[in-house]
């Protein structure tokens, strides 16, 4: 999957330009972003797209020297399953 990225957003459009996957993580305070939304179109379900989105967001935050708070239920689950990424989590 060849995601497009800007600061705080990673997404994938299909060949017709339709949004089929997205994660958003706006900065909420200096050095901290809130991973607040993950979306995967049914056409991509079962292909690991959501996990790839969260990993890409974690990679971007790490490159930017940022931490994350999690309000997205999928991101909470993913970070729970990937304790090696726990250093990215901000306190509160």
C-alpha cells in the first residue's frame, strides 16, 4: 500500500480517487499528537491496512520527535499489541 502523507494525516485513495484508508493524528499540544481516527474501507478489510496505517503514523511521529495520546479505539488496541512502541505514548 502506497500511502500519501502530510503532518498528522496518512491516507490511501483508490484508482478512482476515492478515499479507502485514513488515519488522523493532529497535534494537540507541543510535541504531542492525538491519534483520533482510523478508517478502512470494506474493500481493504482483512489486508492489514489498519495496522499499516497505525505503524505509519507511529513512524511519522517518531521521525518528528513527537509523542501520542490515543482516542481512537483501534489505535489503543494496536499499541496494546505492540508494547515495543510504548515509548511513543505521552502521559495523559
